[in-house]
C-alpha cells in the first residue's frame, strides 16, 4: 500500500512537470517575448511595448556631410559620447551600416585613423558606399575591415585611442515589428548574445591604449546585455578600468551606464551606452 502511494505521488509529479514543460513549449514566440519583458518592466511594459512598435523619429546626422544621412537620434547621442580628438586612432568594432562611424569621422576631421569593422561582406559594401557618398575625400585614413570582433585582442594590443563597440544585440524594437523574428524568439537569445558581447568587450579592452576609452552600446532593453555585461567586466577586470559618468537629456541611469527608452524620450531609442576608461600601468 505504501509503495503504491509513493508510485502514485511520483507519477502525479512527473505528469505535472510534463504539463508545465508542454505548456512552455506550446507558447508562441510572441507570448514568451511578452512574458519575459513584462517580468523585467512590470507595469511599465504595456507603455514601453507600444512605444517600441512606433516608428523611430529620425534626424539628419550632421550638416557637414556631402549627402544627408538619417539615423535615430539616440544613436547619434551615444556615438558623440566617445572621447575623440583630431589625430586619434579609432576603432568601430561593429560598424555597419556606418552611421556611428560618420559621427566619429566628423569629429576626427582630416586627421587620424578610423577603422570601421564588420564581418558581413554585404554590410561592408554598403558601408563603403555610405562613406563615399557622405564623406568623399577628407584626408582621414578610413579602413574597412571584416574581422571577428571577439578575437580582435589576439592580433592588436594597446593600439587605439578610442573604441566604439556597438554590439550586436536582441534589438527588441526590430523583433517586435517583424512577425518572423518575433515568432522565433526565445529566452535563450539574450543570454547567448551576452556571452558574445562580453567576449567583444574583453577584446576591446586589450586593443585600446592605456588611458584610452571604450564606449559600449546596444539597442537592447535587456539588462543582461547591457549593465550585466559591464558588471561581468568589472568582476574580472576591476583594477584595469573606470566607469565614466555621462550626461544625457533623455537617458535613464542604470547601475552602470545609461539607457534611453522610447516611451519617455519622444520615441527615440532604445539605446544603452556605458563609457569605460582603461587605466594606465600604475592603476591611474
């Protein structure tokens, strides 16, 4: 009798676990997406969700371009926060389609070097056309490369005065407006991306010069891909870096860095950014 009771309870437990897993599997990507981000943003999620569905407000990038280039204002804000001086050597690790590189190029003027990197041949070609039409011949040394950003530090160390890492991310604004991507969404996506993002950021830390700067950014609203990546960097390299405070009209302060969200910024964003300085050998 005792054994039968134990078996009955065990069987009921297995059935319950099976039902939970089955229900989870049967949920659509959109349902999983909404549940996941609702747990992060709570009562704010409905408003933020509608803002993400809205069209980005765009503005002309800079008045000094040969051809106008349109991009989200939040992206302009982020790229403008990277400390750059004329004559600097700057790396844009994940540069395509090239908008943030244009912001950097306009600040470098006719002196310095800008390396614009992207692994996709098609995106590199598009970037080349953007630079040609918008910049022309400026005297600035612009190089377009196609290397793996995760392993950059293996080949170049202490090379650049400043690095922009606008890392590939969940890009929820794109996902929520594309039924194909929304239907395929799963909870594993942010975690998988955060691993790659941290590898890129670690590589950037090796490639930037001492006392140089890294601007880490994403267009994700997910903390795991944003301040979570910075927290991981600080856990492993706290003696090597400083987090530099940045000021932004639209930004919401996070534990590390700033996040611009479209529901409270007139529709621009999302855009997360965090400015990092690599210390010198003496720790200063």
